[in-house]
C-alpha cells in the first residue's frame, strides 16, 4: 500500500488539516508568551536604568511631553510645593504582600502652580470596613518631595468605586474627583518628603527583577505544535502497517496456541485417512 496514497485519503487529509490548525493555535500562544517576555525584559531594563539615578526637578522631564515616555518610568524627580489634603483619594483593590489595601493619592501643587497627583503609599484594608482604619495626614505647609514618575492607569470595564475612591490610578478620573487640573501624563510615587511625618503609608517597593516563566512557556507551546505533526505521522505509519498486515499479534502466546491447535487437527485428519 503506497504511503502517499493513504496520506492523501480524505480521512488523513482532514487529520492533517486539524493538526495544522492545532499548530497555528499553539504558535499564536507561543508568540503571545514571547511578547509578554519582551515586556517583562523591557520593564527590568527600565528599573535597572532608572531606579538609582539622581533625582532631577520634575519640570525638567515633564515639560513639553504630550504623552508619557516609557523610558521615564521609575525616574526619580523632585518637587517643592504643598499637598491638597482635602482632595485626598483612595485607590481600591491594591495588593501588597498577600494583602489587599488602598493606595493613598492626592494632588500636590508646585510653586509654579502645576498640580501633580502623588501616591503617598499603601495602607491595608480595615478590620471591619471596606476602607483603611486610618490614613496618616501629609505634612502641611511647603514640602520638598522626592518621588518616581509612573504612567497613569487605564480604567477597567465593570469596576467602579464609591465616592472618595478610585478603581485605578486614572488621571482623568482623579482630576474630575478632585476638581483640580492635574498633570495628565504621569503621576508620582512618593519616595521621601521633608518635613517628614510619622507614620506614613508603606512606600513603593523596588519591583522584582524577574522576567517570569514566559520563555519556557514559549518553547512549550512550540513543542506542542511539533508533537501534533509527530502524532499524525505516527498514526499514519501504524495505519499503513495495518493495511499491509505487518502488525504483530498482540498476544504471542495465544497465537502460538492457536497454531498448535490447527496443527493437531491436521495431524488427526491425516491419521484417520491412513486407516
């Protein structure tokens, strides 16, 4: 039986088509994991490049931007001005160390009258309420602030927040909630402030420099696609062997017993004829 003739039969062509579709799906998942690894590596590079740099005045980096530049993420900046404590907001559902809590954000107006949204850190959810038990007040008067630039966050469909809270650090929603025209392209995660107050919310930790398992997942998805073709070829080979009658008996002892029985029947018939 010709291998090509069997492979070109309708049943095996359908199987090959399904194998190709499966390989395309696994390839798409592999490319997705590769892209996620690229994003993780780029984030690691930004942290390594920016985290320990000397802080510069925020106006030096923010002036003239019409959108956030990803290369500025985590850059330390300095500001001088005052907090607007009466416009403080809580950003809900922020995980940290296995707990869920809130980020404390509020406007900070510089001496040149530019308002930035500042995150002063994280506080845990209260024991008996959907909110923190207490939030420490920021320092009053003129404050010298050191923080890190971060991009504003997008909204999440279906996730809302009660009055005085935000679902994400969305700068447009924060401007609406505070009634203050905030700088629209970035917010600032506080690193230190002077004069200092105690206690303060927990400050932003340095991100872990770990790209995750995306590279191994990429290779796994590609391997699944290759294994699909190997399985199709193996089953085709077994089909050809079956049609050619080349497969071995599954139970050798049973086959041998059947042969012995047939030989015995033939011998007995021959003996009866000789009589």
